[in-house]
């Protein structure tokens, strides 16, 4: 089977890291009705600035809670355990992405930009909860980081080829490695038992045309389309890339249709301005 072949290829070429310990412990506590909030605060509190990252995101403009969220306890009661779980994953990625080289830094910047853009779009068009959009945007390219950490010199060459040939990571990875960051990322989050929609987003974000609405959950199609748009907008604006890719015709992307959104040209310009400002304002929270 094709999937098995790709997985064994990934197993021989990449090291799939374990889920960060703090994420494992926090998610276990969040999903355990018997656990106490004090235990959760204790676990998250051990990871340097993780509590403040969670609270900063929970207090960002994506959530319109009337009350300011000052503790994990208030977060749990105001935004709920599922959203808190997504924020824990989001906040724990900061350490997971080692930002040593310029390429690593650009990958991080691109992921954060995609997360903020997905959350902005989801709030503006009332598509889904902001934390779901955010975590999916943040993780969509996690496979690149895994390949990069396992085969660093080879990935530098891939990045160079993408730039010189004006190609995409997806195509160059396939050509050189025989698998892509989508294969690696979706394999990884499956191993980590992350929510199923994250695996779908990672797997399909470069294969929108392969989505068959008859055979996929509407909620899954929505989140894939949302991350596709956020990702393409980041390419267009050059966020996390060496330069903007202005030949992308954003208004013609199929994902607008999948989300049921129609935009006029003027709306698009305003939207891009809003996104740029949002990324600038929110990026330090991650
Ligand atoms: Fe990607
Ligand atoms: Fe991307």
C-alpha cells in the first residue's frame, strides 16, 4: 500500500520526535475529569513562560470574553477545556521549533503567520473557534521542521532549490526525498494522537483539488480550506519567505468557494491590510 511505503521511507530517513512532555502531561490532565486545575497549573507552570503565552493568546482579540483571563482556571471556565487543549498545543510549539538558522526562523515565522491569519479569517467570517483555526495553522507545516531537524544539510539544499527554481517545498521534497512535509507531519500528529482534523489539514493543504466533498466531513473540508487560504496569503505577502510571491491570484483560490465566501477586489485589499496588521501585532504572543 502506498501509505505503508511512504511511512517506512519516513521511518528510515527521519526521526519522529516524541510529543513535548509538558504537552503530553497537560493534555492528559485536561482530558481527565478526575484531575484538578491545580495539577494542570503546576504542569504548565513548569515550562517557563507557557502560562503567559496561553493567557496572552486567550486574551487576544480572537476571543471576545467580557472578563480578562488571568489564570488557567478562568481560561478553563470561560473558553472551555477543548479550547484550552488547543492553546496548550499552540503554546508548546514555541520550544519545539528550534530557531537556530535563518531557515528555521523563517519556518517559525511562516507557521505563526498562518496561525494568526487562520484565526483572523475564522473570526471575520464566523467559520469555527479561533483556537482550532490557530492550532491547525501553526502545525500545517510541522513536517518541514521534522525533516529539517533530521536531514539538515539536505533540507538546506531543498530550500535553495525551491528558491532558485521558483518551485514549492511540496514538489521539491517529493522529487528529492520521495515524500513530503505533508506525509511526515500527518504521520507525526497521528502518532501523537492529536485531533484527527489536524492530520487532515497537514495531509491535504497542498491537495485541495483532491478533496471529494462526498467523501469527507464538512467540518474537515472547512478547516483544510481555511488553512490553505491562510497559507497562500502568507506566500503572497512573503511572511516567512525570502520574498513575496505576488503572482498567486488569491481571489481565484478554490478554498473561498469551499468556505462559501465571496470577496470583491476592494474587500481583498482591506483584508490583506487587516491580516498584515494582525500578524505584526500578535506574533510575539506565540
Ligand atoms: Fe505546506
Ligand atoms: Fe505553509
